C-alpha cells in the first residue's frame, strides 16, 4: 500500500488528561485577582481545548479533599495523565499524597501563584514529592506547560 495512504488512514492518537482543581479554584476570576488573575478557569479551559484538539480534557473542581481523592483514583482507570492543582490541600493532605503515590498515571502539580514567594506554610507541598513535576508561578499558562510535558512523556 502507498505510504501516504497508510499515514492518512493511521488511527489518530488521543490522549485523555484530567484537569483537577482543588478548593476555592472555582472562584478564579474574582478571588484575589492580584494573585490569581481575572480569568475564570472555564475561560482558560476553552483555550486549552482549542490549542490541543488531540487531547480529551476532563475537568473537575472540588472543595472537598475526599472528592479529589476519588477523582484521582478514578483517573487511574479512565485517564492517561492528570494535571492537579490541589490548592491548599497541596500543603496539608497526606491522603492526597498517598493517593498520588500509588497511581499508575503521571500527575503534574500546578500552582498558579509562585508558592515560594508566598507565606512560609505554602512553600512546601506534601503532594509535589510524589508527582512527576511541579509547575509554580506562571499563572494559568502553567496548566499548558504541564500538558506540554505530558504530551512528550506519555
């Protein structure tokens, strides 16, 4: 068969990525705009989907630690990777850390603000040590950096 035809009929590779946001990130756009900006996550999500048509993004936000744990556990069976902004739970949740540690899919942790330039208690994450990497301080484009990494390694 003609090589060009083989390329045309080759199956398209689709990656499934869960974007998982923690507490108070449903308030983006209005919450401390001097730190987090004025855009909602849904506005940004539309841009991500347009920029990466080869990725199926599933988005979830929860203000509850258990909701995040359950979403991560489900992702192990339904997703190829996870981009996680656990927000304040990044600094306090042993349960999230333990869940990420046993997942068979890569997780990249994202923080919109530069956690190292903020209060002392935000400068260390319990979850970051068991993630594939941590992106901090680049605003909403940090999610895009995480996606770019995952597209290269998964």
